[in-house]
C-alpha cells in the first residue's frame, strides 16, 4: 500500500502545469504593461535633457585695434543671437584664428541690464570659446547680445598694411580685417633712455603675474653709485626669486642689454621682501647702462588696476618712477523679451435646460483638461481658430503650450507603478487559486 501511494504521489508531482486561467493571464499582461510604461517614463526625461549645439549663433566680429608688433593686444567685439526655442544648456562656439591668443579671464558671464545671467562663456588654451545658455532662455524669446574680449597677436609682422583674420563660427567663417603698422626697416636698435623709466606688463594670459623693468640712462661720471627701490602697489607682492639685475654698455634689437654684459665685474647687492626691493651697484664707470627686471604676483584678483612705484638714485640724484597696468576684461551682454503667459479666457455663462447658467472653469495649467459631458448638443470635434483681430463667440480655455523638459515621462511613472503593483497582486492570487485546484 505504501509503495502504491508513493507511486501515485510521484505521478502527481510529474504532471505538466495546466494553462493559466484567463484572469491570471490578464494580470500578467497588466504587470508587463506597467513595467514597460515605467521604462518609458524613466528614459524619456534623459533623452529630452540632452543639450544642443546652436549653429552660427555668432553673427559678427569686429575690431578697431592696430597691431604694432608681435604680442600686441588686439580687442574684439561680437554680436550673437539664438533662435526661439533654444533651451538651457545649449551651446554655441567661436574659434580664434591661429594668429591670436586669448588674453584675459577665461570665464565670464553675459548678463542683461538687470544683472540676470543669460549665458556663460569659457575660453580654452586652443582659442575655442564655448558659450552656454542659462535658465534665462527658458522663459524668454528673441535671445541675443554682444561680447568683448582681448587677444595677443602672436606673429612677428614683416610688413605693414591690412591682414584678414578668420574666425570659425559653426560651419561658417567670419573674416575680420586688422591693420598692421609698418615695422622698422633700418637702424632699428632702440636708443637708451635719457631719464630713468619703468615699464610693466602682464606676463601670463590669466593675468596672475606682472613683469616690470627699470631702464636707466648711461652713467656720465667717472664712477657712480646707483640704487633702485621698488614698491608694489595694492593687490601685488614681489617675487624675490625672480629678480634679474643687468649692466652693460649696449642694447640689442629688443632693447635689452646686449651680451657680453658686465654683471660679473659690477655685481648688484639685492635686499628683497615681498613688500620692498632694494638693489645697489657701487662704482659703475662712465657709459654703463643699468636694467632691473622684477616679477610681482597678484594677491587680489578683484582689482581693475595695479600700480608699482619706485625710486632711482644715480650719484645722489633721486628720480621717482611709477607705472600702472589695467586688467583686461572679457565681458558680454544678453537679453530677450519674456514669453507672455497666456491667460485663459472665461467663457460666457452657458444656459442649461432648467434656465440656470454654468460658468466654464479653466483647467489646471499642469494637467490636461478633463472633458465633462453636458446635456446639450456636443460641440464639433474641430473648433475654428480666430485670427488675432477676431474674438470667438464662446472662447474655450486651452492649455498653454510648454517647452518639453521631460516632465511628460515622469508623469507616466505613477500610472506605471500602479499597474505593475495591481498586475503582480492579481497574478499571485490567480496562481494561488490554480495551485489550490491542482491540490484538490
């Protein structure tokens, strides 16, 4: 008997599963549909959030600067515009020609008169300037503006006249004429100054370091003691590791003391702190030229102007010198008109069969309108569109068109989750009932 029962149970366990009931099959289908809708809702926002590149947004580039020599500063201005419907995060670009190097801040904002940021800009070492639209464009139309920036002319001019610089803007090229001064053709070696002079300039394009030089006229006495003091202005300090004194009797084509020089015969005595530099030469002979190169570091990058003052004392005669350098700036503007928010019209009261009236209520702005059946004759499926000068007899509230930002995808997720949960529960209940029937 035990063997018989065991054999009977074994046969029962090896039965093929019966087909699912229709209810269980429907539940599984609902669960699968919920999972599909959830996937669509999750991935749609990601696809919609991708930024676009706006082609040919730079409409013009111009300059009034003249190239005097290699490393001359050349300032440019531009105009830009993007089409309506552009989204935050969209970009457009401007590529500098190879003759120019970006000079000044590599990041700047393009703001409207109210101080709102319309776009931001970033310049790379390769001369590619990328403009990125901000959230301002989501609520405005007719977006456009200007930009202004500084560059350095990197080539050594060989002749004067006009040259063309090619700016790459998207798929097009904007050619800008630039005037070049006639370079020196003969007797071009600079002459020594007749009075002590001091010059200062930016030594890096990021404008974090300033280099200056003292130029002194040739000594005129049989022997002369020379002392130079240098005092950095606000926002800077002296880099004592980069002090270079020079003495000699001739200048090269760049205006520097030519080699062989006389530093070994007449060494300088240097006393330096970040706030004060003193350099002294003793017993310089007649006809000796003196130069002193100094590097100062910027400690406050918020200033527009940086100064440096000094004193030159030759054979007891003191001459003050002072120099000022302005920070170059990259700036821009942008603006647009606000997109008007449509105000839903309120329909005229509609009489009902019992003589009362009902007032049409505009639907919520964030959800589609819900159609409510009425007892009257249904309206035609296609409503006529009135021209701007006409007013419909019975205006119907309509939802304002919105730029797609991915919200539609997220709206699907609650419905998908509900279907997935309901389908899963029904499927489990159906399989449980099926299992009970097989057990009996």
